[in-house]
C-alpha cells in the first residue's frame, strides 16, 4: 500500500493531536485552543489571563 486512506490519515492525526495535548497539559503549559493555531499561551499575571502571541486568543485564569 503506497498511501493511507483519508479515514486512516484523519484518525491517526486526531490521535496524535490528543496525545500532544495530554503531554502539554502534564507539563503545566497552556495550549491555544483556537482552530488551526498550534502555539502555547503566554500568561499575564497582572490581568489573570493567558494570551496567544500568534492569533490573539485570550483565556481567563482562575
């Protein structure tokens, strides 16, 4: 078989993304949750929020 089917490719990619997020969560770094952005959030302690430097996504911290 020279190429994988679309279904196999999609399932494998989804599994690898879940694995990446689990690994990131264990390290204490926050991952940007917007669609297509694969960066880490920078924490702003004064405002109690995390900000993505790439897409501008903001997330309130407790």
